C-alpha cells in the first residue's frame, strides 16, 4: 500500500536542517516517555482487567497522549500543531467519514461473513430483547453509538499522541513514508496485550496479530490522511471512538461466538481486508502533506 502522499525533495537550508534535527530529538524524547508509560499501561491492563471491567485499558490508551504532552512541555513546543480546530468547510465531510466508515466496513465484512456461513447473525438482547432480529441489531448500534462517550477519552489519548504528535514530527523529521510507519507503530503498540490474550481475543493469537497489523495499517492511514487534509485532530478522535464502539459493540454483539471467530471483530481477516479496500478507495493524492494547524 502506498500513501498517495509525496514529499517534495528540496535543497536543505540551515533552518530546515535545524527543524529536522529538532523534530528527531522530539521523536526520541517522545519514545523515551512512551515506553515506561506504556509499560505501566500494559501492567495495569493485565493486572486489573478482571477486577475492573470498565475501561481497564484507559491508562494504556492515555500513554501516547501523555507522552506527547510531556514532550511538548519539556521542549517548549506549544500545542498549536495538535490542531484542535473545529471549523473548516471540510469538517462535515470528515465527521461523516468518521462515523460512516465503521458502519460501511462492518456491514460489508460482517454481512459477507453471515451470507457465506463464516459467522451467524444472532443479535444479543442488550439491554432488552426486541423483535425482529434486525430491530435488535439497530437498537444495539444506537446504544453503542451513545456509549461511545465512554470511549472518547481513550481515543483522544491515542490520537493526540499518534496523529497529533508522532505523525507531524515524522514528517518534519523527513522520515520516509511517515503515514505507513506511524500506522505500523500504532499497530505494534497493541501487540503485547494481544499476545497476552487480553485484547482482541480469537482462536489464534498469531492470526489476531496479523489481522490487527493489517487493519491498523489501513485504518491508521485513513486517520493520518484525515489529520493532514482537515488540519484537525477531532475527526481522528471521533473516527477512532466510533470504530471501537460500533465494530466491537453493535456488529460484534450481533454475532454468535464472536470471540472465537477469526473472520470478524476488529482484528478479523474480513474486517482487515475490507479496511484495506476502503483505504485504497479513499487514498488521496495530496502533495505535499499539509501541516494545517488550529
């Protein structure tokens, strides 16, 4: 997969070389802070997961954002390029994509699995049973969307770190293919809890890890393009939260024995392939990447 974003080659100047050096220094400090914060998050997740059923992953999800905030404070970088802007002509389209993507990907991937017998459509009765099954599914989707508010802090923690700091600094540091590499880093960051068996459970941890890496590469690329095109971190935060809420909520709750099915779920093979197709369809042709700030 290519990013569709080309970075022009320009003759380096003294100022540009200073910016590159500062960006690389920022990345090193960010990584140095992210590692211990993430280790604490992994420990908390593994230790408290059974005893704290509500958001045991929150300290881990907040680690990238916290690492970026501390880095900015230590280096007096300010927060303008996080881009907390809320205005702009393209924001409506960005939010439509943020909420529409999980619905379309879920409908295609899960619907295909149901049609060919790889999964069974049995919507869970949450919070109460209604008929017919499609009505139950619709109710579950609505409740998942409402409960997305609980996921927003964790999604914000990740996006402020990954797309709000790592991606811009990688572009400034002239790291090759910053969209792809930042997305792969995001995916690899999840692997410890995958192999520990507490995140995205499935019949095979290897297949779960493969599905996760493919899916985060595609989804991370879409989030990165949103950040670069819109100049705001908010569509990324809401897209991330909507994905977790709708895929893990409405769609997965509509599937019998979902945790034992390698084809569906946020790391399922069909979901990963559908995300790749979506990323290829949505791939922009922007040149160069625009670091629009709020």
